[in-house]
C-alpha cells in the first residue's frame, strides 16, 4: 500500500473518475442490475440473520437495566431508536464491507492478474466503466435497502426476546416502538448508508482494479478492501453523525 497521502489522493481520483463515468453514456444498466443482485440480494441472508440476532441480544442486555428502574415499557422504544438511528446502518455497512468488499477486491484483482481486463480493453470496451462503475453504483443503491431489512429484522428479534420474557403482544410492541420515532430519525441515518456504499464500492474496486502484483495480489486486495473500507466507514460515520446533530440538533438523543 502506498503512503497515506498518496493513497488518499489516488482513491479520490479513482472516485472522481467513477462518478464522471457514471454520468457518461452508455449506461451499463444490465450490468448494474446484475451487480445489485450479486451485492444486494446475496447479502440479505447475512444482514437479516445478523440483525435478528442483534435485536434479541440488545433486548436481553437492556431489559434488566430498564426493569430495575421500572421503565420496561421503554424497551421497544430503545430498540427502535437504537437500530434505526445507529446500530442498523453501521452494522449493515460493516457486514457488507466484509462480504462484498472482499469479493469485489478479489474478483477484480484476479481479472487483472489473469489479464482478463486487458482482454476486455482489447475489444475496445471501456473496462473501467464496464467493471468498476456498475459495482460502485450497485453498492450505493443496495446499502439503504439492506439497512432497512437489518432494522426491521432487529426489531423483530427484539420482539421475540421481549415476548418470551413478558408476553407483550406484537401490536403493543410495534405501537411503543414507533411512538417516539420521528421521520428524521429514520430517513437521515438510512440515507447516510449510501455514502457507506460509495466507500465500499470505490475502495474495494480501487484495490482490485489497480493491483499489479499478479496472483499474489488477489488475497492482499481482498484484505485491504475490507480493512480500509471498515476503518473509513467508522470514521465517516462519526463525521456524518456530527453533521446531522449540527444541522438538526433535535435529532441528538
């Protein structure tokens, strides 16, 4: 990996080229849909099962404390605010970074090592626009949708845990869960995951597309894609949360 300043500059140039080519004809619609199915649909089982398990665990942890203060009625509210505002977006981004980021990095690095990318360019096809742009767009589109599935799976997991403890009905759980959830608590955190998708798609494609280490670079590209994407997601999440609180202070919990 180059030094940090060179790396940041190269990734930014890579990202600007991606956004420029995304607005330029021809639009690879079929390739984008194929990547959405690959990145989004195939990530659903992982995202839903993880969200459900996290929902159950979160309820188990918070219930004891809230019951101590006689506030067990707030369990659905804590669950919904926790998932929709922060846990759902961040956990989904890290999960997708691990599964999709490594896949994109490895696939593109393997295509580079086996000279498939050179072969595509020899056919007068813009390999960057055909391989990189659809993957980045698919990540940007898929992330908010996957986050919604994770949020509702977490809410369902919380209900199952609470129902087994107190016998609370599903309708009462839902009414309490959404009683204090403002629209802005839901839209802004979900929207920021599109930025996480841009990070995952751009960084992973950068490591895979630009590798020049032959077959040895495949594993390194996959590892670097996950590590750098995850670190950037956490850092950017802090910045975005600060921006949201600055612009909309009423969203601060």
